[in-house]
């Protein structure tokens, strides 16, 4: 017996082969073991990329599978299409087209969120009356249920505003009409009407939710305005943020929110809403998931990063802002291994027309032209593309919308840049929720693409 157990102990100490798997007797921790296996996998990936990028597996190239699915044509998305050179079109309309025909708020010039939502949902330009009716409907639905205000008020101020927004949106699913109807047992052709109800309810409540987060985190001393039934969605949002008297900022927010509304389906937030919604999760939890995708620095959080980065640049350069100083700061950022926030894009290969539209807004107002932070952003946008071209990594050296979206907010006194992605989050609901309505109306299926391990890929390539 003794002999047998000592033999066993020895064989464990060397290795045991069970069902073909080698088990080493080791005291290494999980992390140490992982550290050992990662380099070989990294090498395997490098080799696959170098030798087989153009190999075709099924219908796609290996580079599509390994490269974040860039350029892969694999989604249906109704409301907008992004052209790499020209930028976004909403149902075929460019941004300047929309600016010409989408109704503004009474007394304003910029298109409203409601008129953009109408266009995204229906593919038609609403009349001013239709747009006003939608404003009234949203204002009617705009107050938050008390349990959500209690939830938001209970959160620590130090919790990032995007986390708070995602939590508030998820909690609203308590009252989901789609979920209740599904539990009752509705038929597929009815899905879209309940989805639409939830989507409109959510869009209506976002300003009150987002403004409450702003008040709690940054201005707890202020009281909060309630929803004004006579205002449009963004008019109300601006009012609840405490900027209702600043018509310039309110107009900027209208433009901002209409422009950020949709950017076809492949961007991370829209895609997340679509994926989660395809499981028939209700619109609230689907959009909550999307907000957490938006909260990453390579996506929506870039707008907070841009301001932080430009302020750091301003601090370092001081009053002596020259072409050379900005160029040096750009190189310093790149050499430290960081990305230049607000530049580059997964699809676009030209300056983002949303960037252009927001810059045009600045040109119409002398106070914005005189603003040091806006001037710095404009100067940076003139210099950065050449630096990024010389750096040679990014496929698109031009500014995206985030390069400029925050500086006007900053100039007008909305200086808390950790909050900026929340405004993007209020806006992206227009497009992401539009698609949820269409996905249910068209009976689109569960999203479930095929994945492979590197070993499986290698086998397929060999075959
Ligand atoms: N600064 C420095 N390097 C960059 C930049 C940039 N702005 N953009 C891309 N690169 C690098 C990128 O990191 C990658 O390097 P590596 O090979 O070492 O991984 C290389 O260039 C190739 O990347 P691309 O194929 O050009 O870009 P990709 O499609 O992978 O990513 C972004 C697109 C937007 C994530 C990327 O351009 C980026 O990180 N930009 C800065 C962050 C930003 O502004 N994000 C906001 C996007 C818009 N939004 O609102 O969501
Ligand atoms: C967006 O608006 O979602 C961003 O520009 C990112 C993207 O389109 O990939």
C-alpha cells in the first residue's frame, strides 16, 4: 500500500495524463499560470495576422475576424448609413439637409431632438405641428417615478455620471410595457407597439434623469425644475440642468443632441442596444447596456477625454500658444503611448461632418470665436492631422465629433467634463431605440454570430 501511494505521489509530482490533458503538479497561482500561456497566444495571433489576414473563412476574411469586425457587412440598420468619406446620412439626408428642413423649437433655429426622432423612426420630415405634438407627448411622460429618483439620490457623488445614468435607465424597466405584455403572452406582430411605448417613455424621461444626476453630483445646493409641458425635450433638459436662461447653450444642445442621435448600427453603443434587444430584453435594459458601451474612452467617453487633454495642453503651454507648442504637445501624447482623443474613427476617413457642423455653430457666434478653449480646439484641429499622418498609425488622422463637442459646453459654463458623455447618452437613445422599434416591427432574429478559437481558425485555413 505504502509503495503504491508513494508511486502515485511521484507520478502526480511529475505529471498526470488524464484523457489526453497534461496536469502539472504546480503551486503557481492562476495569474502566474496565465502569464505563462499568454506570450504563446500573442505570437499565434501575430502569425495569423501576418500570414493569413487575406485568407477567406466562410464568407469573411481572417482580418475581419481578428480586426474587431471592421468593415464587415453584417447588420441591418434602418435609420442611417455612414459613408467613410462623406459621413452620416439619416434616411439619405446629410446633416446640412436636415438642418434645412427639420423643424426647430419655437423661437429657435436648430432642429429639435423630436424632429430628428421623427425622421429616424419614419423616414419622413415632420411638419412643425407634428414635431410640437411629439414634444407635448414627451413632456407629458417626462417625470421620473419616485423609486428612480430615490435610487439616483442614494448614489455616491463620486460614482461616474455614466454609471448613474445606466443604472437609472435599467431601473426604469420596472414599468416596461413590453415586458408586461410579453409576460401576458402577446403575439410577434404586436411586439413593436409595446416597444415603441417603452422607447418613447424612456426618451421622455432621459432629460429628468440626466439633469438629476448633474444636480446631485455637481450642484446639490440647487433645486431641480420639473418638466415644463410647453417646452421641447432639449429645452426642458437645458432648463433642468440650470441653463434654461442661456438660449445659446440650449440651441447648441439641440444641435448636439440631434447630430449625435444616430451613426448607423455598428458603433459600440448602438450595436450593444441591438444585440441585447435581440434577446427580447426590453428597451430600458437594452439601452442601459448600450450606455455602458458608450462609457468607454474609445467611444463616447472620448468627449470628456478631449476636454481633459486640451485643458492639460493649455496648462502646459500657458499663454504662449504657437503652432510649434501644440505640435510638441501632440507628439508628447503620442510618444507616451496614448491616443490623441477626438481623432481617428473606425469608419470615417475624412473630417467628421458632425465636427464640421458644430464648428460652423461656433463661427456664427462672436463670443465663441473669442473663447480661448474654442480657439485652442480649432488650432489643434489644424495641426493634429499632419502629426497623426507622420506618426503613421491611425487610418484616419482627422477630427471626429468628440474633438469639438465639449468646448462649447465648457465655454457656456457647463464645465464639468465628466458629465459630457451623459449628454451623448441622452442623444444616442434616439437612434438606438428607433432601431429597436424596427427590429421588433420586422421580426428580426436573435443575434448570434459564429466565433472561432485561433486553433480552429488555423485548421479551417489549412483545409
Ligand atoms: N491617436 C493615436 N493613435 C491612434 C489614434 C489616435 N487618435 N487613432 C487610432 N490610433 C492607432 C490605434 O490605436 C491603432 O494602434 P495599434 O495598431 O497600436 O492598435 C492604429 O492607430 C490603427 O487604428 P485605426 O484602425 O485607425 O482605428 P480603429 O478603428 O482601431 O479605432 C478609434 C478607432 C476611434 C477607437 C481610434 O481612432 C481612437 O482611439 N481614437 C481616439 C479616441 C476617440 O476619439 N474616440 C472617439 C470615437 C468617436 N466616438 O464618438 O465614439
Ligand atoms: C459614434 O457616433 O457612434 C462614433 O462616431 C463611433 C462610431 O461611429 O463608430
